[in-house]
C-alpha cells in the first residue's frame, strides 16, 4: 500500500487493482480529508448500517449510519471495535495449508490457483454430491444465496447454519415460534417478530437481554431510550423475568428472580389472572380463556417462587396499560421446556390484542424483490447434530466451514472434533487461525467485512423493509479472497449445471444484478433510471429501504385450540450432587467468543462486574458465604459432563441456587489476544434431555456443583474492591 | 473596543454534556468509541488489575439493596470539565489549563508526569501512561490522525473530543456560518444507542443541553466541592422494587 495505491469502495474498480503514482491522486481522495463509506456492520447478525471514516486509504473510525432505519446513527461496543477485525495483527495474510498435517499448526502459504485446483479436483473426484457439507455461521445473505445455489446445482444437501451467537439469542426457536403462531402451511418462512419497545408503556421481558446481545441490541437500546424519556405518555415500565440480573435487568424497573425453568408458568399465571379478573380494556377474554383452562395461580406461585400478590400486581400492570408487550427472550431457548415457555409468553400479547398495535408485536414487511424475499434463517439444532452424525459416519468427503467456529461454539458431547477429523478434506474460510481452522487442511481466508462485499436483509429490528449493503471501505490488506469469488471460480471449474447456476464473473456482478431487482420500486428512498445508477445509489446509501415505515400486523392464526402447557423443565445433573443451576450467558463484549481477539473488547469492562480479560463465576453473597469463598477465590465448577476453574465474583443479583459464567473466553487458538485466557463454560453443558429431543441446544439446562480450590486469582476489575481506587501501587 | 471583547467572551461557548441516567443502559459503547476516537491504549490484564486501565470514560455500577430486592445503577463518568478544576492549580508546568471555552485542556508535550492532577481530581478520571503504549502492527492503522498518541509518562483524560469541536468550528467558519446545536458530537455521544449522552453549548439558552440542564432531574457529581462541572446528570427513574 505504501507509496501508491488506489482506494476504491464506491467505485467498482475495486475489482481491478492498479498501482498508480501519487502525482495522480486517487479519485475521491484529498490528503488529510476523510472520505466516508456507507456499509454494514458484521459483528453480529443484526445488520446495522455504518459509515467508515477513511483517510489516505486507512479506515480510522466506524460510526453508525444516521440514515439507516435500524440503528439511526448509533452503534454498540462491538460495532465500534470493528477496526480491530480489519487491522488484527493475527490475521492470515494468504491462503495456507497445514504442512505438518491437520492439527499441526504449521501453516504454509499456497497460491490461490493451487488452492482452487485442489478444491476443484476434490469436487470432481467426489463419489456422490451428497458427500459435500457446508457449515455456515454469520454469513452475508449474498454469500448464503451463492453457496445455496452452488450446493443445489451440485445436488448436495443445503448449507447447515449454526453459530453460538444465534443459538444464545434463540433465533431458531423464535423462528419456530413465529411459524407456529403466525404462519400458514404455505409460508416457507415467517420472519422474526418485532416488539415495539419504543412506544410501549409496559414491557415484560422474559429472559430477553435486549440491551446486550439479543437480536438487535442497538435498535432496542434506542427504543429503550425513547420508552424511558421520549414518550408523550410518560415513562415506560420494564419488568425483567430471569434468574440472574443481567445488564438489561439492571436497567429494568423491576427484576423478578425467577426459578429457572418456570418463566413459562409465570406467563401462564399472569394470563390466567387477566382472564379470571377480566382485566384490561379489550373486552371479553372468552375467546382466549381456553388457553388458561388448566392453570392454577397458586400452583404457579408455588413452583416459581413468585407470590400470588406479585403475580396479581404484575398482571394488573400489564393489562391496565394501553400499550404493553411481552417478549420471549433468548434465555428461554436454552431451557428444556423452551418452546412451550416462549409460546406462553407470546400468548400474553395475543390475549391483550397487542398484535399490530402501537407498542405491541409486529412482523417485518418483506423487501419487495425476489432475492431479498426470505431472509437468512438458522438451522435447527437437530440439523446440526444430523450433520455431525453424517461426518462421524464417514459420509462426507468435503467439509466447508465459513463464519463459525464449531470447535469452540459446540459442547464437547456433540463430538464435533472427532467428527471433523473423519472428513478427508476440510476447508476453513476463517480470516485467522481459530480452533476449527487448526483442524482444516486448507484455510482460504475471506476478506474481513470492511474489505468485502455483501448485503443483509435486516430482520428483525427495523420499522420498515431494509437491506443493508456492505462494500469495501479499504483495499484488502492481504492476499485474501472473497469466499463468494472462490465459490464462483470453483463453479466455473466444475462446469456443467453448477457453472450454469452460477454464471457471474465475480460476486460484485451478482450483487449488482440483485440490487437492480429493486429498480423501479416506488416505495424506496431512491430510484434510478438504469441498473448502474441504482447500484451506485445503493453503495452511496449503504443499502436500500423504504421511505416510510412499513410493518405487518401478525395474525395469530396458529393460536392453539387447547390449553397452553408448560411442563417442568428438566435439568441435567442430580440436585443433591449438583445443587446449582448453571447460567452461561453471552458476554456483552465478546458475544459468543468471536470478539475475544479484539483488544478493545478484551479490556472493555463488563457492565455488571466491571471485570475484563478473563472468565469468572458469579455467586450470590449468601451462596459464597456458605461455600466460604469470596471475590477472587478460584473455584472449580463441576457438571456431570465437565469442569472448569475460574475466580469468584460475589454478585448480589443472582438467585442463591444459580451460578452464572460469561461465554467468550477459553480459546485455545484465535490469536494472541484470545488464546490461553479464561475458560469456556460450554465444556460444562449436558446433551439435550428427552424433553428437548435434540431440537435445540439446551444451554441453560445443566446443574453444577462448586468446589473450593484454595487458590486466588485477581480479576482485572475497574471497580475497586478495597476502595483504594485506581493506580493502586504494589 | 471594550464592547468587542465583551461580545467575544459572550460568544465563546461553554461546552457541556448531559448524562441522562434514566436512559443509560451500561452498554459500554461509549467506552469503546472513546478508545477508537482518541487512540487510547489497551494495557493488559495484569496492568488493568493494578488499576492502570486507561479508559477516559467508564460506566460506574452501584449496587443498591440486597437480594432479592437488589438494584444496579449505572453512572457514566468522564472528565467533568470543571470550571473550578482542582487539577489545574497543582500542575507545576501548566500542562493542564483552562481554555476560553471552559474546557480543561491537557498539553501533552508540557506534561512531565508528576501525576499531581490525578491526585487532585475528585472524580478520578485521569489516566497515566505507565508504559509506552503498544499497537502491534498493523493496529497502528486504526489510529486517528487528528489525535496525538501519548507516550510513556504522560497524563491524559477526556477532552470532550476537542478535535471534533475544532473540526466543526473550522468547517462552520469556512462556510461562513454559526455552529448549529448538535453539530459537535463527541464519539461517545454519537454512538450512545439510547441517547443518554447529549452534547452542546450551555451558553446558548436554546440548546438541547441548556434545556435538559433546567430539568428537575438535573444534578452534578460532588457538587458540594464547588468544582462547577460541565457534565450535568439527569436522575434516573424511581426504579426500586416495591416491597
């Protein structure tokens, strides 16, 4: 880059790199003056719009895009840290193969032509197309479309999508829930519901950490601010139901420390009281009375530990408000009775006629063009375990992995490591060496999101149909290659049907063609006369969205005809041997662990414990006293399936019968800032019980015990425990 | 002539920040945005445990009550830009001084690292570079060219993103117009998802900060010390759990 370089990003010439002397300054570049490029944040699946400040070809700062309907100029901590994804010192600088064999960590550079040769000959000598598998995680929608098209033309099974972040936010389960309630038999997919927090007077959040990592935290955070101080009708009320006081619960007006697994019972109890006492201004509840036929409020109070008086008070508050909404959150999806619980919570909105009402529940309106019609979903966990079984049975010869790190993100009982070892050829597209790349034959690094192309249909979160566009803001730093282009090159080599299905010269041609499908849509913020003009406006705005808000009213056509039921949650581990409920939770900084290689996020204090750089175990003060441990005492956490050691944080906001551990640390690989630091609580997780039938990852359904070790380890905390303040000298 | 001087003093803004505690969610976006904007070094686990972290803004968390009636409250704290700043008179080399716009400015190349200012600050918002900052290549590319990278032995703290103030002033001047309210946005204010932070000119009675500062919810940290801070907090809602 030094001395000469062409900076593009808005201009399609990014595809053709030319060296030019500085006497002819690059287009759009003025020395010392910043150029701003509109793109999309890829640190989580939300798809916030960003503006990147670029000076002399270097990206210097990421801001939220004020025009973007999702985040309106705002950005979260992880979004702000995106520059360190681009400028990470541990990135792979070219395609590599493991010269000492898989797991050796000896990576030798290879030419891209050689890598694609190897890949295409492997595809050509494939016994049957079903012997290919693609495991994807957080992928751009355009790449998912390309990959799906590739696999379909080949006759291979569709990609399996799994990453821990979406598992922790319960995306697959929320999609299932939406399908059960709002879908008809013809609908291929129902989008995730939107909860209108900004205009709600009462918000009941059941384990939704909506101000942290769940779904679209920036949009929800903005809505929260409006709910608090921006409403004409006064300050909204937020009640959080969960066993551990999360940062979201800290912002709530009331935290109900629910006994794990009884969230759904509470929702049923609230509904029963509303029906019984005919609360609210919505007329008769007789239409929905059958849902609560079998509910006894005293039984609910006994099981959940929440008194009948509290339940009555909350039911009255919920029903009395004109605008109230109940949100089924990600934590519910980690429980054995997750889907029943989510149904019970969603039913409160149906009962109070909150569908399609201000401050209630909506469905996003579809983007009016075919390529954007169905937004990327995630696979059910059963599909993930099926894939692992196929790998174990030796039914897969080529495994391609993009945008996820299954070796870190899946519990050991899945046998993922052993399964991957069975596959003759494993390709990782990771931009640095993570745990999974260590087991790969070839690592073909994709561009990072600030160097690459893409788009994402925003779902859920925005009040209107929106596609976030992603474009390079700087020239790729290294000899990396867009995975979309690799797939296209591969398709061309394989020839036949596959080449016909993917005829584009490169992924930009594909994007250009897709964006043009929206040409002539009168509802958009812009239109153009030609596809080229449209494409240029697309890049200028950072995507496409409608001028006016547009949301759909869901119809609860799938409302159960019988009574709602929530069976008792099953927890793995004997209550005597393992007296505590384990609550692993996504770290606000590191999310599911993908932020662990970014130093800004490592040093970012956790909002509740103010700790950074490590893993800790949160214990109620009474529990800590009875175990005779205090802050910084290292304890061993033992489940029937694994154990880990970490220092204690005495945490006033957790039930005495629960322990909480943040997810995100405990990497064996993944660069200098991540590796060899803390522990991964996934090691403790039990396999799904009969109750969950393997359909999802029950990450909140394991019991543990705590053992003292006698060791101490000082956590880096901003909070000073001895009152000495900062700059304490040793 | 005297008239001119008077009007120019009156025309000088008093930059101020509103922190609405009822909106703050403790999400730490401000913390990372500040690191990115102001080239703040990351220390490491051990140094951070010593209390040598360099954040210019932190979100204090206070526990109230006991389980189950427990409540956590967030309070973002950055340099309060005091009008009567305790950090200023103690500096032997005038590295920390008061500028015309009411900002506590820090001149890095005057600082000799006595840390008297850090001692004197009642808000504990000053950070000291105990070591040369490390930006393993190519992390140097992330650095903001508008902001000095401080070296070892230098005291630093929140500047209200003075580089952004200057940039906006210069742009407005070049276009021959007055700065508009809300035109200057420090990195933390710009990114704050719930808009808990608002920045503006307290000398303009119609600015958003002036209007919010008149709220019945407003207070200032350690106001009894007489430091006259330019950061004005708005009290959070009555959020304790009813018995």
